[in-house]
C-alpha cells in the first residue's frame, strides 16, 4: 500500500492530499530515509512524521486497504511522541 494511503487509512493524517503534501515537503521518513508518497509500506516499517516542532514515530503492525475508525490505531504502534 502507498505511504500516503496508509497514513490516511490509519488516520495518522486525516486526508490523503495532506499526507501527499507532507511527503513532498520531506516531513515523512521511513526507516530513517526520506520517503515519497508512492513508497510501498510493509509491516515492520518505522515511519517518522514531523509536524512543526512535534515528532511522531510509529511502527507499522498491519497493512489493510480499509479499516473501521475505531480499529485504525491497531495498524500501528506508537514508539515516540
């Protein structure tokens, strides 16, 4: 699954266009490397997102095309906030 879509499905970022813009602006890294929106996310990847001064690091647990809002947080594990 594409990185921008994963960020939207997992509800880390609310809209796919915003996720795409964050990747283009180099605010998103995967496994320590800058990642494009088209990066293919896999279980075990560590995604780091910078929101201004705030930084969020998560480990991908599962990759699914769709998930209920209540279950969205089960797709990832927060490492550092």
